């Protein structure tokens, strides 16, 4: 949630800080899923992890460290310039 913008406020690359900490916990889940896949048992019922480093990168950190999607939404809804709204 708020950790990435918190670090950015102080001039530190929030995505790198939070991503490295999150990766330390999520990369082992990816490795465990790879082992299950190679054993032919990749399913949640067999103990596969849904939350992996790839999940974090694709769904949680989707718009990057600058939270660009918020800027796009703000621009489309609140911009007074027709050029910006387009």
C-alpha cells in the first residue's frame, strides 16, 4: 500500500526497496512452485503458492513505483484542458 510512496517522499526509490524486501519472501514461493511443476503436481491442492514474486510484479506493482495509473485517472477526470482529457 503506502510503503512505496512513503519512500519516494524521502527521495528513495520506493519500488526497489519494497520489491527487494517482498522478493525475499516471495521468490521461495516461486521456487517451490517450480519444483511442484517439475514433479507434475502444480496445483493449490498439492501446496502450490498463488502469491509469488511474479504475482507481486504483475498485479500489486502493476503501474510502477510512481503509481502512474492514479495520474492518468486524475488527468482524465479532473483536467480542464481538452487536450489532456484526450
